[in-house]
């Protein structure tokens, strides 16, 4: 499983709509509205690295109201719970 964390800058008056539209995309598991220099944090979890591009470049970046995105790929998860089981896509 590949996890990408995407920081999203959105048009201020459209943040709730942008967040919901992103949350509805396949491959997006969570969207958080946050304080600070960014507006939304998006968690993308997919099977393969190539799928990250499909979710972010082909779908997420086309959502209206997004000004800018910054994507980070996770190398390793440090957690007390099993993320693979919690977000299993099935076989």
C-alpha cells in the first residue's frame, strides 16, 4: 500500500465544497480542514505508486477551487494500529 499526504490550498469561500469533492474521489481516505498555512490535508491510500498519479494528477488536481497542491509520499508508517488491515482494499 502506498500512502500520499497532499497539502491543498483552496479558495477560501469554497473550502467545504472542495473538501467534500476531494473526499468523494476513489483513493482518498480522509480529508482534514486544518489551521496554518494550508487549508486541507488529504490522505491518499492506493495499491501501487502509479495509482498515486491517477488520483492526484488525473482527479484531485482537477477539482474546482484548488489553488495549489503539495504531495508527500510516505516511506514508512509508525503506528500502534495496523494500517494495512484498517485500509485493506481486498484481494
